[in-house]
């Protein structure tokens, strides 16, 4: 009599049980388990990127991803409606810091959609922007992104104003900026593994993700950048530029020559590095 056939089909619970059969003792081991899961096709690449991003946000601060002060598009609290409409249309933004005398005098946040009902009114002479603005969420540069994301969800705010230790406005962070750290990825012709923040090229140069921590950078290159001044190497480079650089811009910091390989209107993403 033949033995009954075994069912070799496995449920997702079986895969998960296999995946965590040996409990990771730290984050490094957890990442290795996840990479192994991707290699075995239990997780696809996109899911792995999202998990890595979610784990990473607790190590990133608001100052690392904020839209810097020099790049802010703000509106004046006493601006007439026609001026506001032109500015909103030209910038194509949906939210704006509203300021008083200067950029450090934050009055609130304007949502462009809150002006739409006014377009249906014939009489706009009594328009006052103060009637349309919402309270601004003020956060320090050191705010961690995982905590900020929780606050965004609880308060339903989508923008926070970032201030430095002296109370001056450093920039702004939006919920899209935070979520992009989790689900976004570098789209560039340079091949940088998702889990590799520093990669040596055949030419002897290196590609370095801007979100590489200063601690990791210092350890890899035996450098001594101040970990208290900037959390990431992107922050170090940004401070040296004094502005948001464009792709191809170059700057030297100590014995390192940096070139921006990938940047957008908000932040640096990828750097090429040559050591002198």
C-alpha cells in the first residue's frame, strides 16, 4: 500500500515562521534576516526597501531632510489676494509658511485650498489672510522623524516649521518628506545597492548616500567630522555649500572632495567622493 502524498504547498505563516526561527538580537541581525528573506524571494525588493526605510527614520532628524531656509517659499501676512494667487500659481506649492516682519516671525501655515472659496466671491475688498491661516507646528532641528511622523498623524498637520537652538527658522519639513524616507529610493544611473551607503568605484572614488551618518562616515574613512554639528554627511556638505546645491556642484571639506550626483529641490541624495 502506497504512502499518502505529502502536501508541499506552504502558507505564508510557514514562511514567516521560517524567517524568524532564530530571533534576531539586534538591528544588524534583523537586517541580515531581512536580506536573506529577499534573497529567498520571501520579500520583494520594494518591500525590503520600505522596511529598511521604516527602520532608518528613527536615526534621522528633521534637519537632515528639511527644506532649508534659503529655499523656502513663504507669503506675507499682509499680502493682498491678487499677489497671493500669483505667488501660489507660480510656485505650484500647496502649503506656505505665513510670515510677519521677517522669516523668523511665523504667523501660521496657509493651505492654498483654503483660498478657493474666495474665488467665488465677488466682493474681496475685506480679504484678510489672517482669517485663512492655520496654526504652525514648530519643531527643533533635532526632532527624530519617527516621532515627527506620529505627531503629523495625531495633529493632521502636513508641515512643520524647523527652528534652531536660537529660535531662528532653519527650514520646513512636510509629511511627504518624511514618507519619502520610507518609501522613496534614489533614481540615478549610479548603481548603489539599497543596503550599501558607501560604495567604492573602480576609479578609486566612492559613492556615498547623503543620509550616511557622520559616525559611519568617520569610521569608514577615519575622518573626524563633528557628530554634534551634523547627523549625516549630507548635512556636512550642505553646511559647507551654504545653500542647496545642484547636480554636478563640487565642494571640498577637509581632505575630501565631494560632487553632487543626485539632488532635487529639497535635499542632497547622492554624493561622489574623492579622498586627497
